[in-house]
């Protein structure tokens, strides 16, 4: 009995270490220890609203919705753009002078807003759902739901993004960028680059459409 309990404890330790390792490898965790304040963040978004609006629901399909986004993920993306780890030149004039507290406050504000909702293209829904929920065994491609959950809300603790209701055009653009290694800020494990690298253009469009309809 004593040996059995010891095995259970050891398994728990191994699982905990595996989780910590996986989080560090993804590179999704924002290093700042600052706690974001949504109220302060609202006063710091004057440079954001032209593209992302005050509510975080973007009007232009190529601009991402920020409303309801997991704060840790959003903060990391802003910091990555600021440092050049994620190449978005058009964003640099707006994020270049932000402090780490500014970043966490802005992320907290947009995270507090009501997430967008969209509708998937019925012609692409079947393929998109299959890839999202089950992956593709022949291509050894993992299911998107494994990290982003069945309804697309992601994992705020791990820093995985909420992709539910996201603009289809934006999502497709990001998947293609990961596929071509034009976007590389998915960490040392290269999870997104690995998955996107197995997708055809049609599969990317189907996935992006299906994701836009998640809520």
C-alpha cells in the first residue's frame, strides 16, 4: 500500500513537471508579474480604438477582435510586437512606448469586454469542424480543440488564446503566416508552425470559417 501511494505521488510530481515544461516551451506566458487593471486600461487605448474599437470588436475583417481575449495571451502578443519577436510593422508606432504595466492594463481591459460572435460558412463547416475537433490522423495533425477547447475559449492560465468568434480573414492569415514561418512567436515547441505546416489553403479557410462561428 505504501508503495502504491508512493507511485501516485511520483506520478503527480511528473505530471506537474510536465505541465511546467510544456508551458515554458510554448512561449505563451507573459513574463511580467504586473496585475492588469481594466479601468486603467480603458484610459490607455486611445491608440487602439481606430482599428480595434473601444469594445474590441474590429470592423475590418483583417484586424483581430480583442474583446474577451485571454489577457495573458494578449499581453504577450503586444510585448512580442514591441520587441520584434512578432513582426507587425504597422503596430510598432502604437506599442513602442508602452510600459509593461500599460500592456497588462490594456490586455485586462479588452479581456473584460464581451467577446465577438460570428457565423461559419456552411460550405466549409463540415471540414472545418472535423479538423478542429479531431485533427487529421493521416497527417499526424493534432486537434485544435486540444489546446483551444471545444468552444474555442482557450486556456487563460497557459496563455492559449480565445479564438471563438475571431475574424475568419485574420485567422486564415495567421495560420498561413505560421505555415510559412513568417510568424514564429509560438515558442520553442513550434506547435502552431507544426500544425499549420500540415494544412492546405482549403483546410486553413475551412478552419478559419469554423472558428469564426464558435462561441
